[in-house]
């Protein structure tokens, strides 16, 4: 069946089932002129949005609807996580070209609903319209944060330990497999592929970091470690020194890099779309927070360097030499 056959309202009716996951506090969801829902007194309202355009951010032929929907929501959850918040409501608008089958769109909503229910987030509305050629998806996600626990990019202090909540570079390796149509012939390559298409937003991790009271700055790794750390440096007016030996490189990425001849450190530095959280932790509290983190998630919070007063980004190489690094990663306007 095509979208034309069931029409916009038939489509909305189809996809709106399963969108209300947490009904408490929701006055109206999909189906009225606007959504109405209660916020929480004394909490800050967080709002983030992300626009995905076919051929710029994804290739429709190279993805399933499910994976695309999942990721469209995941990247927004990741931004709420980076602020130390809880994700609450989502709004999804899509521009649909004529040749996009209804099954693909239903699969896309299944992907979104899958992640939304995992984190008890409602999909409360949006808009649908036609598009001449490309599929366009815009997601807005709201969140809540305690004003005293809000994580910003701007609070990093000299001496802080820079940490990552997970491994870096896997997603870039997964993208390499997709772009070069390399067959997934091992569990390692499968893990890298999954890291790229089904990234897990670090919402619980972000909450723990925010509640600890000793995280001075945070950002999610969307453009790449060096690029995103550059944002913290700029916002905080500090420098940073990363240590290559401490870089969290997954065994999967090691296997990939030896097989295809890449340097895992470069993948970790400039990869992008890891959606781990990068944070700057007060040095004296580092022991306490890593212990809390390990207890809660049964894996380490990886220390990867420290905040300095140099204003530069440096890397201590594996042979202990110091080299300056220029923030590299995804810049939508520079890389045409
Ligand atoms: Mg972000």
C-alpha cells in the first residue's frame, strides 16, 4: 500500500498507535492541534532538535526504516544525556517523497517506538508532508533536568580528568563498512556495524554523572572526540591533553584496524557518531565517581586525558612524544 492510498490522516492514525508510552501528565497527545502535557515544577525544560536529510545524512537504500528511525531518535536522546537530563517527549516531522513505500515508513516508526519505549519517552506529535525527492526527518526531543545538575560545555577546569563513557571509533569503522559495501562476515564487524546504526544513548550514564556533583563539563561525541573536546575547550577557555595509551579502543576496532590497515587512535580521535559522553571530572573526586560508575553499569568510566591551561589540544603518543592535534571530525559546512 502507498501513502497516497491511505492519505495523511490514515498514515497518522496508523503510526500514532504505540506512541504514548508514559500517559501520566499528558493531557492531549497526537490528534489535536497541539500536544498538551505537564512539566515538572522546579525542573528545567530541555529542548533539542536534529534534522536528517537523505543523501546528506543517510542513504535510504543502505538503511532499514527501523535503523533510521531508531537513530533519528537516539541522536536527540544523546543531546539530552549530555545535559544531564531525562528525555521526556518527542515530536517527529517527516517530508516523504512519492517513491518511499509505506512499509519503510512503518518500519521507521517501529524503530523510533522501540527506543522510545526503552527510555519511556512519548512521541506526542509532529507533521507529515510531501517531499520532491529526498526523505527528510526532523525530531524534537524535550527533557527535564534539575537546575543544580545541569551539565554544560563551559565548566571544565584546569586539572580535571577527561573521561569517556564508552569506546571511541567503532561507529566510524561501521560507517566504513557501509560506504565500502564490505560484507559483515564476523562478530567484530557486526558489532562495529551496530555501533554505527544502533547507537545506544547514554541517558542513565548522563544522569549519574550529573547527580555526582563533580562533573564540570560534558558533551556527547557526535562529530568526533577531537572536534567535540574542542567545543568544551572553547566554551571553557582551557586546553586539553589526551593520552593515546588510555584511549578506549574496543577489541572489535582493533581487529578491524589490523585487517584493513587503519590506525585505531585516528579512528578514536576523528571518528564521530560514537554518542558516548565526554566529560571533565574534578580530579579529587575521580576515584569516587569511577567506583560509582562501575557499580551502576558494570563497566569503566574511561579516563583519557586531562584539562590543561595551554589552550591547545595535545596528544601523548604511544611512544610518549607530545603532538598537537587539530580538532577533526564532521563539520557539515566545511566538508562539502
Ligand atoms: Mg551534542
